[in-house]
C-alpha cells in the first residue's frame, strides 16, 4: 500500500503496542550484539518474515511476534532503546501525544525460554521493564518535543499476572503510566478468569484509567463485559459492537471512546477486507467518539499517515473529520485534567479553530 500524506497536522495516537512498533534494523542490531542467530540474513529478509501483506487471521498475526520477541525480551539496553526510538518515529509522523501499551511480563521474558548471553543481560522483572520503558520514553520526549505516556497490559491467557500489572500501574502512576489494558484471546472471559476483574476493580478504586481490547474479533458481548464488568473507559477496536444495536446506541450516548485501527483490522481478519465496508464508516457517520491508530506498525508494515490515507481514500474522511477525531482523541486521553486541557488547546490552535470550551 503506497503512502500518501493527507493530514499533515498534529495528531494524537491512543492505541499502539510498543513490541509491535520496533524497527527491523534495531532487531538486527540487538540480535548481533547478543549473539542471537536470526532466520534471515538481511533486514529485507526479516521484514518479509515479520510483515503481513495480505489479510489473515488474528492467530497468524500474533504468531509474527515469535519471529523477534526473543531478541528484545529480557534485555535492558534493548527495551530502553525501542522505547526511545518509538518516540522518535511518532514525532516524525507529527504525533504530539501518544499512549503506547505493552505487557511488562512479556518484555521481561517471563514466557520466553532464556538463552545464553553475557552477565549484563538476562531475564528482567516486570518492574524493571516498566522503569526502563519510562526512561526511554522520557528521553525521547526531551529529544523530540512530544509527550508520551504508557499503558500496561494484562493478558487474557495469563490471569495470574493481572494483580501484579495493576500494582505496577499504581507504583508508576505519576511516572508515565496512565492506564491498564486487557489484551489477548477474547474467548477467555472474566467469569472464568476472575483475576482480571479483581485487577480492574483495584484500578478503579485507585483512580487508574482503564481500557480493554474488546470486539476486535470477539462478539459484542465482550464489549459489554468490558464496559459493565471491567468498567472500561475506552474500548480497544470495538468493531463488533455494531452487532448489538442496543449496546452500540448506549455507548454512543455515553460518548464511549473507541480506539480504531483501520489497516490492522483488515490484515488481522478482524473486519471485512474491503475498506469501503469497514465498520469505521458507520462510526464516522454517527459522529461517534473514536481515534485512528496503527496498533502494530512493524507487523503491518504501516504508519499512521498510511492509516489516515486509507481512511480518506476508502472511508469518506475529510480534513474536518480528521480534526474532529484528533480533538476527541485528546479529550479521551488518560492525561490529568490540566495536561489534557493544554493538549486540546494546542490542537485547536494548530487547526486554526476557535475553541469555545474544551470539555
């Protein structure tokens, strides 16, 4: 897909995974330093192994992480580097505020079998991972004039991690971590895995913001559970919400924010492969509250400008809609109220719009 810049103005991005946004040359560099053999001799070869070109299933998509996660997981230098480079890449896309999410346990190498490396490297604790990511994001902020915050992910298949994730959210609540997320297999509900519900109850009690992956490939009932059981303030993806008209209407009335990812939803098989039939078009026509995001740009071989160009070419987006989307994204972000107001005001000024009231 060729990239064409259609909205060359400041943007806000709310749904992007750190471990799905790594540069291929960086993976090569880290592998060389750590003495890890890759099944590819060049960056072009590795790109072909990692990146999707045609629509597939979410399972195949998730398998792509196995091509490179063992290279960065558990390595201090690598984790800080990918956070820093992520901020640089977002600044180049004219993103002025981003919330990047990741699983501290997966980046700590909790599930990856250890391999030999030098004494400075090894499995990390999830706490160390959060600290390193925070350092990388902060240094990136200072270098590239962008504000970056993070969201910590619980994983549906590992409920035993969830209480530790919320504890990390609490510990780093004032050091860059703004929310908790739940990602993974949507067939694993909270009734069978009460640890997720307990973690979200603790998050709500402590004033930690909450988003949930729901309705991407799972039914609308997963979205309902996210809202009613987990008290989600935002929904990651949420396309299948349209299957339940009553729920959709209720969430429109609540001004629920949906974090949507156009290119991702096609290549993962989450939505109809024809962009002209994408659920986002319904959300746009109904003036819903949603954002446009990249999700995992490494695996999708995409950028935020490419998602915007797809929305303009196939989904009927105008420059005014892009402005509305970004202002709504800023208003729905997880920054403290005073910082959020500054962000919203900055967008109004950049778009040449008169701001009557930010909220």
